[in-house]
C-alpha cells in the first residue's frame, strides 16, 4: 500500500477519533461547570471541618467525611489505608517584637512546623541578618553564637514560574534553623515565602536533620512586611535585639489514613490510574487552596465519570493522601503497599498547586508518552489549556514506582498561589468556583485520553 492510499485509509479513522474525543471533552466540561460537587465538597471541608494538620481532630473528621462522600458516588470500592503520621502542635499564638532603643515594635510571626518551643518567657537576643546558608557559614561561630539569625532572602519577583522562585529560596525555611544551630545561634527567624508584601506569616516544615535534640533551636516565619521592617531596623542599628515566644511541641506519631476510592477497569483492571491530592493542611487556616482544592477536584473526576456512565478501560483510583505537609508519610505508605501488593500503576496525577484556572500539565515520563500527550494539545486549546511541559508530577506520587508509569502535575495559574500558601488567609473565600471546576474538567479530560489510548 503506497503512502497516499495509507493516508486515505487512516485519515477517516483519525478524524473519527478526534471527533469522538472532542465530544467527550465537551461533555466533561459541560458537566463539570454545571453539576460538579467539587465546590460544595470544598466548602464543607473548609468551613465545617477547617484546618487538617496530620494527627489533628480536623484531619480525622476530613478522613471520615471524604470517605462518606466517596461511598455516596457508588464506586466499586472505597476504603481507608492506615498510615502513621507525625503530630505537631502549635500551642498558644506566637508573639514577637523588635527591641529598638527600648521601644517594642510588634511583628507577625508563626512557628515553623516541626520547630521546638522557646523557653517559657521567650528569647531576647541580638539579631543578625543573612540572605543565604553560604553567607551564614562564612560568618562562622564568632559572629553568630548567642544571636538570633534572620534569613531574609525574598522569592525572586522576576521569575515567571513562581514555583521556581519558591524552590530557589526554600532552603532557608527547611534547614535554616539546623544550620544556624551549628554555629551557636539561639533562634532563627525566616522571611515568609510569599511574593507580595503583607502581614501574613507563612508556615511550612523545617528539619533539624541529624542534630542532637539538645541542640534544636526555635524557628519561626515572619511576614514579608515584618521582614522588610526588621531589615530596615538592623541597618539603622547593628546591635538591634529581637524577642519571640512560641509554645509548639512534638508528640508521638499517631494513626491516620489515606482515603481511597476506585472504579474498576473493564479491559485492563490490573492497570491502575490515580488522581490525587493531599487531605492534610497546615493549621493556620482551612487549607482551601493547599490542598482542599486538589482533593475535591480528584474526587469530582470519579463523580463525573459515574454521571457520564463512563466505563474506563483501566482501574481509576482517587487517592487523598495524609501528611504531605510535614512528613510525606501518606505518599510513602501508598507506594510501599503498592509495591508489596504487586500493583501496576501506569498513570498518576496530582493536583497540589491551588484551585486557580488550569493552564496545563507537567509530565514526568519518557519521550514517547510525552509526544503522545503533545498530540492532544489541540483538544485542550479551546479550553485555554496549552502549557504541556516536562516536569515534576508531585510530592505524594513521587515515591510511586512501576515498570512504566506516567506522573503528571496539574498546572494552574500560579501567580497568586503563594499569597495564600501555608498562611492564615488560605480560606474558602479565596477559591473561585468556576476556576476550581475548570480544573476538574482538565484533569478528567487527560485521564479519559490516557484511559482510552493507554501508555506506550
């Protein structure tokens, strides 16, 4: 058969497939924008349950609520997967002020997750400003011992990809206290990882690594406005003192759960595709963007397929992971049990970048499957989904391994995400209903396509 005849033979088949897929995506979007439960689910999760730090009462209630809602969808299987998680408690609201010539200037702070408490009456000491871990190391013990270290490296405002800006300055929050302690510091204050100037301190996990517990020092985040003021005051007075007090503490690990629901595949049920988010949140707010949005979007994908009476070829699973924020135990346990049970995961998608307007996907896969995904871009462009890039799928699905697996991260517009990330303003009113539902449709559409055509 010559090339012209082959083209004439295959072209009608290709056109039929494109027309069929276009129609299915249209149905998915229509249903998501008119009859999805993602937004009311999120409203309940946020306003009736609230913050869901792993090991907390809120996390327990969220597990029971989402399991109950998944059961109402009539899925083939809904169950809980046991996982031991950390239980860190913030305690009383933190206090901090700049001591400027005996004048106290209050500034907003919050303890970083995993930090130890200050002494009962707080800490008051001279404060020294650095911008990088390397700068800290060059100063050495002589200049740091007995002082509070202030890490003041802002997120790079000229970075269009805000997650790159976040990654590039995240080390000061993750290991700043550990590194400062090595040189005899008595405490650490870290500029909030936020691109705008405001009065919301942003928490997040910190680690002391292999330091002995008696060398742990308390560490807290300061709001960006507070950081600007503190930096200015240090320039005016190199002997400036700072005071802060916090009463956080770590308890023994407790039992919690990943929440899982699935629709069994009709052709290859042993091949598993998952959509996911993390059910835990930080304790300062209800975590609507991080990551209540990702959880209810993932639940809504299975809701849409049930309403459309779509019978998938592969088993499609929703997984709501526990403890992404301060340990990643849920993702690790899921991967451990998947390997133990010889489960074959071919596709995993995570939504953990907020409930803003979807713009595309990041693909962690080989060239063949990336090329396959690029071939579907024309189907997504009418919905303004055009950013298909190579990149990371997500922290919870990262430990998952199979012979061949595609990992995908939903990429919403991220320009405002870090205004809310890990802060007290990450609340339900910050989420737009239509944008959340567009994210549901984008995820469901990609899952449908990979379910229909498989992986290479």
